C-alpha cells in the first residue's frame, strides 16, 4: 500500500522530504514488548527521563505539544544503532506426536529429521531513524504551530539459526512500522501549550518457523496493513523552572493481510502418486493461502517532568504506561482457499476461508517505565546529561514470553551530551546499556495445534543485554 505525501504548510515540505528519506529500517524493539523508545539522541542520553517535557521538537515522539517548544522553522533527525546480544538456551524441551512418543527429547531428534543446536543467538543489530519538523505561523498567529513526526513506534527483528531445536516454535520474525504524525499545536500562554493530530501507520510483519521438526519445511506468514490512530499532549509550566509534559498515543489495530506459505520440502512424485500431481501440489504450497493476522498495538501515556535546581542544572523524571493488556494473541485465520503444510504427510491440507491455522497466545500485562536523570549546562555550547531507568515488562511469566519477542524486565544506564556547533546546528549524542533480566520460556509450537503434526514443547531460558548508540542533529532553519 503506497503512502501519499501531504502538504502541511509553506516551509515544511523540505523537512518532510528529509524525514521520509530517512524514516525506514526500524526493526528492533528495545522497550517493553516490542515497543520502540529510540526516538531521539537527546532523550537517549538520560534514559528518556524528562523527555516529554524537554525543550526539543524530538519530544513529539511521546508528547505532541513539543511542537510548540521551538519558534520559527526547525528540524531534528536522529539515527540509533541497537546492538543486542540475546541467547535462548534449551532446558529440557520435548517433541510429541507425528510419529514421536510423548515427551521425546527435542535434542535427540534424529539428524535426518533436523535435530539441531540447543542454544541460539537471536539478537540482530538494527538502526532506528526518527525525524521531526515544526513551523510557527508567525505571520498569521504566532501562538499556532504545525509539525510532522515520522517515527517507528513498534518493531522487532529476531533470527535464530534454523538448526536450533526451537525453530518450530519461533524462527526469524520481523515487524516494521512507520508512523507519520502531523500535529497542530497552540500556545495558549507562556504556561500552557496543547497539540493533537492523526497518526497514520504502516505495518509489515513476517512470522517464520520450521514445520513439524527443526529444519523441517519452512512455513511463514507475510502481510501488511495501513491504519490510523491519534496523538495528543500538553505542556504546563506551573512555576519558573518547572515543566510538566503529558502525552498520549492511541491504540492502533492492524489487520495484516497477506499469505501463509509452506515451502522448503518439495513433494515428490512418489509421495503424490505422479509427477503431475507433485507439480500441482508444490505449486499450491508455494502459492500459499490468503491469511489475516490481527495485531493490536497499545495506548501509551507518558508523564514527564523537568525541574531546575540551579540556573544550569535540572532534574529529569518520567513515568510511562503502555496498555499491553489488550495484546492477547496473534492468530492466523485464512481468508482464502489453498493448501498448506500443516502436518504429516508433507502433501499438505486443503484449507478454506475461516480456517484457524494456529494461534500464538500472549495474554500480556501492562508495561511500566520509570526513569530519572540529571542535565547540566556546562557552557553556552555544551550540555551534559545522564540517567537511569527501570522497565517492568508486560511479560511476567514464562508462558507469556513469545520466542520471537524475548522481552523481560530491564535496567537502563545512559549518558549523553548536546553540543551547539553554531547558531543553526546542534549535535546530540546518547549512549545506553540495558541489563535484561534472565527469564524463562515455556511455549508450544504453532503448527500442530489444530492438525496432526509433531509439536514441540519448548522449555528454555533467555539471557540478554543491549548497547544503544544514538546521534541526532537539530537544525534551526529560519525564524
């Protein structure tokens, strides 16, 4: 589905073109669930403490009213490198059915059937861009501002070695989103600003896994969707040196329409009865079945505060709530007719519209993020900051932890700086290290839930940590 460009006012089109050009490739989540927090190098340097109340248009990622934070014409762009190390290790997984006795050790599956490694590094490096533009209508009403934020609010990318014994439960998985958010803001007074706007979001998702046994036939779903949500926010300054920011992003539900495809293990003439029958079956399997997956993305509410404690120093704080309790499952339902490898033999099953190919249960809880930090203006050019955070994952139990979304509680430690190169350009840098709590996984394979097929019961443990490096550039384009 193509996205069409929209004009939001004179002076913003160059900014919008820049934002579109860099707003691709966000694929890895590093917040609770598969939420992406990496919206700004400035925020990264303090673990996003106080971010929604900062004097930066990049805070539009969490608080729409940040569009009023800078007068004139401005842009901000950042690129963030996410460098994870995430290993899943087997702790007694079993495989049953489809010719295997109940509780057969998955690590003992014969090599001819694809028995594999007992651990897998599923982390993949990723680069997350974010970019913003704002314009003040000085000639019409200097209290009115318009802006555009292009970010990736949710995403993930995991890709274990297919020889891993858990590949029937989760192989490579990707979710890419691009959120285009025009906002209109108004500064009612020096104390109060508000803003709101629609959020147009494109999502593309892929789920892959081995069928039946590790290294078995490759089965995958690939689909995309375009949906609309909303954002709103306010900034309030109740006293000199105190700034409170409150931002909200609405829930968005995507109906990912695509195909479920089974391939990688061609049907032979002997299996099908003739060469012509085998060719027809293989063509049907490779063509796939039209399938839909409903993806419910949560509301997010961000409350941020900055408090000056001296002319050059301020304290930073943030509490963020994410409504992950609405994320109950990922269910594959066919919307067309065709064939799919859903069990033994490999000839596949004929399926019709309305067939549930499988369901990945989630039943998550809400997510919480608490951060605190300090910012000090060393001189007119250099501002330094640091912060830490504790994030409560929406995944509290091993049975909630999806292999392709290996999330757990985490601690953030961050530092960064801003350096004014001149009156027009300011460089931001932020670094974070995330300590992810070791956590268990207790899942069963998707295929085989509703059809005769081997089914893996994965019992494993997740160990992970993440390094994040972010660079941003603020540009004052005009008054």
